[in-house]
């Protein structure tokens, strides 16, 4: 009996290293570990003309809002270009809730899309704001904010603009409002209505029904490279 106990004890000692070797290596991916992790959305990212890219990141001072930051891809250096505080409209208590953004080609302004509403399947109608920057963005340098202004003028209803885009020279913005195309001068704020026949059945600057569903066409106008015409 004692001999049998001794044999079992020896066998158990021999099995311990084997069991230890069968433990999975935590540094290796397995089917189980792949489904353990969840991806984190990076949000809208825009390449910068001067190198690097812009991104939206949570503000450390304004909870639930974001800063627009720049990363240098060569060095990894991070610079806050426009803070949440600077994205707060005059008289407002909270910053804009940025859904999309686009810099002008010269880096002197940022177009902000917010308060979007659904049109058919996508949130393509909303408010657009232009954020004027005092100088072209230069990594590591302070950038004063000149102005934050809502596009559309006093006659535009809330969340009524679609597909706003800055002209290549950075001096004008074009957008669709109630099925007509408008151009707004960013210097003197003058608004010009390019089309006048927009109705429920006639749309300018955007697509409708079959085009959107079957061909995935929504945005229906473009600036010319010289900023003098719109197609």
C-alpha cells in the first residue's frame, strides 16, 4: 500500500511541469483573447497640408467635449490647435459638439459641423460654424482664435445647411440650404443665392432617392480649383 502511494506521488510530481508547460502564453493571440478586446474609435481624422494629421480628442477641462489636436507623424508631437474653450460660441455656456471638421487648405480656418439631423439614412443636415485662426497652424506655436461664426446668416433655420465646403482659396463657403446653393463670403459675411428654383421636387447641390440609395451619391456640387465657379 505504501509503495502504491509513493508511486502516485512521484507521478504527480512528474505531471506538474507538463501542466505548467500547457498554460497559454499570454503574449500570443488566441481566439478567446481576440474577442476579449474591443476597438476604440479614432473619430474623424484629417491629414494636414503641412504634414501630420488633425484629430478630435476629449478635452481635459470640458467634459463630454473635444479639442482639435495635431500630431506630427515623424516625431509624434501633439499640439492642441483649437481647444474646447475656443469652440464655445459667444454667449454660450458650452462648446460646440463637433461631429465633423475640415481645415482650409492654408490652415487659417476650421469648418465645424454640429447639431446634425437625419436626411433619409444619413445625418447630412445641420449647423456649420467657421472658426477663424489668427495664423496658419505651426506645430508647437500658440494659435490665437480670431472668431467663431455660424454660417447661413440670420434667415437660416437651425440645422438647415448641408454639405458646406470652403473654397480652395479659403475666402468663401458654399452650402445647400432648402434645396438651393448658397455662397457666403467669409470676409464680409455677404451671402449670395446661386439657385432660386429649389423646391420639394427640384433639388440643387444634392441628390435624391435613387441616386442616394443605389449609387451612394449625396453631395452634388464642387468648387473649381480657382474658387471662381461651382459645378
